[in-house]
C-alpha cells in the first residue's frame, strides 16, 4: 500500500499531512493513559501529560510524570509521532513516513531520532526507519510547488515558530542548496503570547496575577495565557476579537485589536529582521542577490510579519494562507516523490537540513525542490554551508574513509633525529669563514712589480748599448777593411716592446780582421 505521509515537529505544534486528506495540527503534548496507546494534543483524560519534550530531545535526563514514572524526551517524541500517525488515519510501519525535523537541530538530536525510529517496533518499516528531512527543505519544497520560488539568486527562508525564529539562506540556482542557518530565539510565538498576557493584565490592573508562585492564580493565569494565544491567532485574519478573562475574583471580556497586537510585537520583530540583515551581510549577499524571502511558521500568518520583511529587505515575500502547514506539506510531497526520501532530502538543505545515513543503500543526491516555472523537482549538488548553532546533523556519520593529515607526535628515532623540528632548524649549522676584503695596496702590487721590471729591462738594454758604443769608438783609429759596425741607435732607450738589436761580434774578431798600416 502506497500511503505518503509527512509530519513536522515543532516545539509548539505537530502537523501531519497525508495525501488525499486535510492536514492535522496537534499541540506538542503527549498524554499517557494506563493500558492505552499514547495520545497527542490535549485530550481529556486522567493520565499524565508531558510537554516541553521536543526541546530536550537528545538529553538523557528523563521527565517524571504525575504518576512518578520517568520517560526520556526521546521516547516521548516517538510516542507523539506514533500517536499522530494513528490520529491522521494512517497505519504505523506501513505509511511512507517523511519526518521534518527542526533545521537548527544538532547531530546528537537528529541521531537520537533516527536510532529511535529504527528500533521502534511499530514505526520502523521493512525498509528501515522513516525518511528524515529538515523542515527548511520541506518548506522550500512546498513553496516551490505552490506558489513557486525564484530560480536564481538567494532565497531567505524565515521560519517564525513557537519557540523561536530560524533563518535559512538557500542558493536558488543550485537547487536551494543551503548557505547558512541561524536560530534567533528573541522572536517567537511564545514570546508574543507572553507580551499579550502582560498587556491584558496591565489593562485589568491585575499584574499581580502573573506571578506563577501564587497558588490561587496559577491555573487561571495559565488558562488566560492559552486564551491570549488563541486571540493572537484570530487576529491574523480579523481586525479585532474578544478575549475572555477568568481570574480569581474577576470575570470579564476584553476587546483586543490587531493594532494593539502589532504595537506589542513591532520591536521584537524588527530585531529579528535586523538579525537576518546581519546574516546576509556576513555572507556577502547584496540586495540585488536576494531575490525573495519565504515566510513560514505559525507566526508568519500575522500580516505585520510580511509587511516588515518587505519594507526592510525590498524583495517579494512568498507565503501561504496557512504558513504553519508548509513543512508538513513539503515532507508529504517529498515522500510522494518516491522512496529514499531520507537520502534525497538529506543533501537538499544540508548542513542545515536533511538527514542521510551513509550506511543506507541506495542513497542518492537528489533534492526535489519545486521550481517557480513548473513546480517540478530540482536536483542539488553535494551539501555545503554552515550555521551558527554548532555542529549540525545532516551528515549523520562523523567518520570518513578519506585520508587525513597526520597530527600525532613522532616517536624518537636515533636514525632520523627530531623530525618535528622545522626544516630550517634540522639543517646542520655550517659556520661561514670571515671574509676580509683586500685593500687597494694588494691590488696595486702586481702593477708596481710589472712597472719596475720594465724600467730595469730598459736600463739594462740601454747599458748594453752604451757599452757597445764606447767599445766601437775606442777601436776606430783605422777604418776596418771588411767589417762594418753599425752606428749606435739614435734612441738610447728603445721601447720594451721592440726587438732587441743583434749582438755585435766579439772584440777579438774585430781586431783580427783589421789591417795594420806599414811603417
């Protein structure tokens, strides 16, 4: 039997959307009756009722009921899911359940839900646990199908819930891949309810009844707070409403207008929009890159929310008549698009959305998010992005088979020394010999020696020539008959570069060749 079913988990409300049936909203309260299955909402009964368990999912500290029995928040969440599946008319373990978890949840909470669903005797299916997706991915899927989202630029998803506001920036051109998710707790449905309650008590002059320690007024003030919440919801569609007030010694009806409500929430709403602007600036997203703002969550039904977003950011605001149903409708849409929605949507808005178990077979990387033109599915790449809420859940497993750099200590090794030192310190230190630049006198010594040698050579040549000249003049009393001695050179000091003159014949040969005249 093919029965797609989408569930969204909120701190205030649970919503179920079953294909072919109207959505169902129940308060996040679980009632445990003896011998009966758990019930969700606030049905009349004698069993203990538990609230506030959604915020404590992943915390091992149990909640103790009026009967003294302790229940962990994780188990109470599973009881609430089972009760809502039964309340909407589906069969646990048979319906194709896609569960939308808060986008700001961390790894511990998401893993606790996943493991609990796998081990639950009635919620686990033959294929394993139901699909998990973030409520941000589910809401974008619903808005992408109807009324449609831009296919380019950045879309800012603003989830105004009962416990706080969650902002998610998504890249429309990349199949609404997440950029960042941030939780802003200063603006919420619970905060608005408290402001309305305080305003009503001030008008009645009965502010003392707001003290929760007063035993006579605790129940009355709690009921008045619930009536203030209902009046706030009515003012989303009406300009004015009547608020019944029942307090000890006082019973009346007060008129409450939308103008009064807007005056109470303007300041905290402006703070939320400023937080969104800071988020855009931190991610370097300009006004031209932001193409739309999507408003979901129960508080988004207040008309002032859409007006403030539009006037502050100057972009179109995409919303629906019942923004509190968007996450559940999107989860049902993802479930209807086929099995394997857990892995399909795990990458749609990761790390701020989706849950995928890498160990599951058949995991894919498709994120069916509607496009504005056709409302059909769009695919996404691998998830990236960060959030301001610490480690996020959407990788499901912390380990990885990829190699990582070694960061441990290196043991001592006498052969290699201390390899932990930087290279500049491992290199052996080689001292450099001091270098003394020679003075000018050292460079001039070779030139001086060369000059002196040239002078000595010139003097020697000149001396030889002078000696030969004197010897020739002493023996020229009679001209020789056969030997002619050349005259001495005109330059007594020839250039060193010229060839030396041939040596004269020995004096003995000159004397032998001379003819003595007769007497």
